[in-house]
C-alpha cells in the first residue's frame, strides 16, 4: 500500500512538471515589435493616398464656385440683368420669378416671392449663398433647390438671383 501511495505521488509530481513546461513559453525567438517594415510602408501609403485624394477633391469642388455673393452699397444701384450667386445649375435647378418681400410663413423661409395668382402661389425662400435682403421689393428670378416644408406650399433654398 505504501508503494502505491509513493507511485501515485510521483505520478502527480511528474504530471505537474509537464503542465508547467506547457504553460511557460520561450519568447526570445519571436519578434516583439508591432510595426514591421511592410506594415510601416502600408501605413505611409494609406496616409499619402488620403492626403492626395483630399487635395484632388478640394480642387474639383471649386468648379461650382460662388460669384458676386454679396452686393455692397445701396440696393437702388442694382442694375437690371445682373446675376448673383452660384454657377452650380445641377444643385440649383428649380426656378421661379416674382417680387421679393420680407417674411416667411410660420418660421419657414426668411423672404417670399409674390407671384400672380394670389397668396397660395407665394414661394418662401431661404439662402445660405446669396444675401436676399438686397433684393427686397425688386422683381427677380431665382434658381434654387426645393426643400421639404411643413406649412409653406413651396420652400426653396436660393443659389442664384437675377434682377429682372
């Protein structure tokens, strides 16, 4: 019986040594650096491509640039046929004309165009490109982009104005 206990104790000790050998690994032969030369080249290439594409996109974005966005001086000096705003007709493809007046309808639009046919034909206007206050009480033609409205029959973001 003593011999059986002695043999099982030796078996337990030898299995513990085997488990300890499996748990401890030698890392001296492996690389510890995350940045390998190949990975560093890939990072630099991605950064250069990002900067290059951003530069090219910014150059192309200036094709629809804004011209004459603000009109200085007295609004009575505005001449018939003068145009102000963006040359981007793809974005601002809706057009209408009428006499510009101050005021929107229930917080929609800052101005409105009076058109023939009564109040239900008014077009309510906003603009982030053209200062519409220069054209109040003038007959104008506007190019813009129709916006979703809650109350207004037609709400437009104006990109270009021509004095008629």
